[in-house]
C-alpha cells in the first residue's frame, strides 16, 4: 500500500500500487476537502519528508549532492531528503513556511527554519558540507556539541547532527572518478 498526500489539506489517501502499471495516471479526490489531483505511477522515489509519491525523471547530467537522513523516532518516520548545491535551509515541515529540506515531524523543539547546510565544491572538485545554526530556539548540535550563533562546522559523510529532538545523518555524494 502506498500513501499520497492531498496538496490542499495534507490528508493522506492510501491505494494499492500493485493494481496499476508503470506510466499509468491515477486521479484522486480528497475525502476531506474534495480537491481533485493526479499522480503518475512510474520510476519514483518516496519523498519521505512529505510521505507522498513523486514522479522523478532521471535526467542526464543531474548532480548528486548527497542527502540527509532523519532518523525514525517518536515524532516521525525515517526520512531521506536530497540536498542541492548552495544553502539548504532545514526545518520542520509546516504549511506556509518555505524550507529547502522540510522534515515531517511533530517535534516542537525543531524550528520551522532551524539550520542551514551549505553544499559546494572546492577547487579540487570535492564536495564540501558546512553546517550553521539559523538562530533556532533550541540550537543545533553536532556530535553533542552546541553550535554558537556564528559557528560554522564542516561535516563529513556519516556526521550526526541534532535539531531539537530529531537526529540527522549526512550521507555525502559519491565521489566520481
């Protein structure tokens, strides 16, 4: 069983994906708000941050910048969220709040705009990850050390950082030879 989320009211709708073929379009009507929307079954990744099915086109030349993994806890499921080049604003998913990496959680100690993870290449072509707090109320912790207001810390593959009560792990992009 798969779940899709209504784009209007965030209500979940479940369906059995085994009854449909790849490339087939499905139309749903939300029981809560009566919004009609559609998805297409195909090559997809589950966007765990919003727990909805998204169609992903595998394009030539797309850059893998790594991802962050939000560990499954009492507030939500394990989530794998892709990063992009530049500043990645990470925070609690909330309707009306724009963040690059929305973490679906009910964790009240995570701000809606909690921290920023910058991703860039150095002169040798290696991907560099730098984390800083975004003036959050509870702070950002890296390996149990609290980041100060102006601190910036470089992260490596497997680095663990904590936002409120939610733990995240950085999974760096694979180096191309």
